[in-house]
C-alpha cells in the first residue's frame, strides 16, 4: 500500500502535465503559527496507516480497507494530475527542527496541496480503527485525539491550508462510510 501511495502521490509531482495553480492562504491560515516541531505528528500518519492495516480482524476487512485506500489514493492522484496545486513555502526560520527539515521539507513537496491526501488518509485510517474498537472508550478517545492532532499538524507545518484540510478530511470520511456500506452490501449479496 505504501508503494501504491508513493507511486500515485509522487507521479504528478515528477511528471506534471501542466503548471500548478498556487493556493493563497486565507486570513485564518495566516493566523495559524508555523510550528516546524510538529513535523513528528505530521509524519505519524506513516504509523497510523500500518496500524490500521494490521488491526483489520479478517481477510474481508483487510481487502475492504486496502481497496478503499487504493481508490482514495488513485482518485486524488487524478485530481493532482489534472488540476495541480501548490502552496508557497513557509518563510524560512533560522533554526528549523531536524524533524521538519528531514521528514517534511525533504520528503513532501509543495505540490498536491488540494485536496489534502494526508488529511483524507488520516481520517480514513483513523475511522477504520475507531469502527473496529468502538466499544473501547479509551482507545476511541486516543484515536480521535491522534486524528485531530494529525489534521492540525497539516496546518502548523504549512503543508496545507484550511480548505485543503476540509476537502481531504471530508473525502476520507466519505471513503470510510463507503467502505462500511460496501461491507453491508457484500453481506446482503452473500445472503441472497
């Protein structure tokens, strides 16, 4: 799944078919401080994704989760190719954190800003875990905290603006609902 993500996320950046539209931060985005030390939270998505994969209780759930993941990445990749966007780089600070310089700036480009695939995958994976552990209040509370922290970090690392976040999180939520609905449809078809 991570190879799939890398291929379809970086493909539009490496082989663009048109110039990107530069997104302009709103007043709200400008009020959010640039906190490079939140890069660790931002990149914790790459712990959340394997966790969401490993906790799937059976093959059916794993296939449904992986299929939804791949469809989400492919859909966003098409948007990134056809309607490329990018953000202005944050104003350089003399002493950026090691995490930001090596985990965000060196790895994640300024393109593919709208909608936020980072936000979409955060919500998709997080809600998948919440659905599986919904009877464990502490686990759900911790997962909600992790999701919110990850979403906020997309803004504090200046990798996305509010509209990117909102569009991506909405897409991730819709994808998680569709994955859940597909399990119900598959069970109905299996009983027919």
